C-alpha cells in the first residue's frame, strides 16, 4: 500500500546532510583518515554510521575491525582532515530557505533534532541567520539516548507540544530514519551520502531528492 503524507502539525529537521552540505565533508575526511592509517575502509562503512554520535561510530567500527582498532588515532586524523575541508564553512542544502518560508506561510512550527552539539549548530547555521527560524533546537546532550534511539525525535515532539504522530521528520541517514520512525513520526528521507534502501522506503512516507520536493508534498498534503 502506498504511503500518504498527511499535513503535519509540526516538522522536525535533522541538520547535517539535510540542512547543510556537511556529510560529504565528514565522508571524505573519514575515508582520508582510513587511507592515512591503512585501514582500507569502503564508503559503505561511512554510509552506515553517518549521522551517528562518536560512541555509536566507535561500536560499529570495532565490531568490524576488532577491539584493537586504533580509534583515538583514527579520530584525530579524521578531525584533522575535516577541519581542512570545513575551513571555509559549509553551504546550505537546496531548498532550505524555501521550505522554511513555506512553513511560515502554513503556520507550522519546527525544530531541529541533531546529533551534533549546539556549538556546531551555531557555527554552521549562524552565518545564514537560521537558528532564529526554528522554535526549538535539540542537540547532543538534550536527549537521553542518541540516534538511532527514538529519544531525539520524542524529545523534539514534546518540546513542540505535539504527539509524535502529528509531526513530520526529515532525515538523510539510516540511523536518523530509524530514530524518527521508531518515535512514531511520519518520516521523509532526503538521501545525501547514503542512498535509500528498501528498508528505508518501508519506514518513510516518501523519499525525496531535495527539500524542494518535500515542500511540494507539504503543499499538497491532506489535512489530518
């Protein structure tokens, strides 16, 4: 049966890879650190951990490469390459301003639920004056457990004052989709560095190429 998007009462956004062009930098610096250390990681390893906090990334890598994997050295190399790639800042993803304008027109409140810290949110969204356009911003430390746990989206829905079922979540990563879906929200995946899979399609009401497409769906969505 085809999933149908119902007009949400609130929208919850991921940040990295959804609002900003950061995931490609995380991916490329991850692979550069792998090459530097001679670890031979393929891109699918990053695709599975993108959007995850460090403890989840650590667990995933050590489960595949052994408990003796030099995580500290790898992390240092990853962050060093990442700093170089992000030195000039990051760009907004296509359609960000347009979908926020639409939500203003529809009087739909919105929040961010990200695995990044507040400092990262302010650093990346501040230059575009975007933080003021969200009613709430939940970052690392604002919820009990990180994605893929449902807690980030449950916490965001609670802050917004709506049940999860009345919220729409927008995500680009596998762990993010799992988090939003398990929280009970309607979920749309806008793939970035990780392509949509059958498992993701089963959890989403739609897979969109960009936020322009999401805005189009919101305009035509049926009211609950």
